[in-house]
């Protein structure tokens, strides 16, 4: 009889321990889930802010301290000359080169820096979502948001690469025009590529805007 009582008592105690452990685990999961949801909401706000700045070709204070533009007067001269690139004389090209080196890469470098930050903030956001999904099943809406954010980041990376390529193409045109006419095959092919880049950037802008609208409506 005593053995039976001891066994029964042991079973009761064991069940109590298991119940207490289960309650503790559930409470810990709830607290972790709540903490992650708060972090996800905060990260979503950071991601949205960086995405807006990136889309508008703007920077935050951190990026502004890293990348600086040429002087306002130089910028005006550069924009005027770059639009006349195919018709500049050899002398004008030589005079334009220092201006090109000072001003040409600014927007592409600024875009590249912001896109890098956008990628990093998205990766953090996605990691939080993934961690939360190990605790509770992700909602279909969250999965859709992740897919759209991932596509937006890829498009911004493409736009950044295109902007950098256009600077390279323009530099190639300047180099070629020093020794060849504006009608040479080399110059014409680079001018065509520059136009293709411009058109693709416009298309990417439209795709990004569409995704931004979808994200705002979710």
C-alpha cells in the first residue's frame, strides 16, 4: 500500500512539474513573440524610411557625411555639359574632364550607399520574421509583404547598378571622343547603351512605384 501511495505521489509531483514547465515554456514563448513583434514593427518603420529616401534619391544624415557633391556652380555646369556630350569639341572635352570627375559619380555613389543600407535593413527585418515564424505560423499577409519587400530591394539594387554603369559609359564616351568622331561606331554604341540605361531606369522606377503602392495598401 505504501508503495502505491509513493508511486501515486510521485506521479502527481511529476505531472505537476511537467505542467509547470509547460506553463513556463508557453509564457516564455508569448514574451518572446511579443518582443519580436515589437522589434518587427520598429524595423518595418526603419525599412520604410530608408526605402523612401532611396526611392527619392535622397540620403539621411549618415550618408550625407560620407558622400558630398561638387559645388553648386560646378553641378550646374556639369549638367549643362553632360547633355551636350556628343557635340563637345576636343578642347571642351579636355576642359570638361575635371568637372566630370568631380560631379559625375555623386548620385550613383549616393544611391549605392542607400541601397546597401536598404539591403541591410531588409535582411534584419526578414530575420526577425523568420525567427517569429519558428514560434508561431506566419500570416499570409506577412509572407506577401516579405516577397514584395524582397522584390523592391532587388529593383533598387538594379537601379543602382544601372546608374553606376551610366557613369562608366559616359566616361567611355569622353575618352572615345578625344580620338574619334561622334559618328564612330564606338561612340554611337556607347550613346545607344546610355539611352538603353535611361529607358531601363525609367521602367524600374515604375516597377518600384507599383510595389510601393501595394505595400502601402496592405
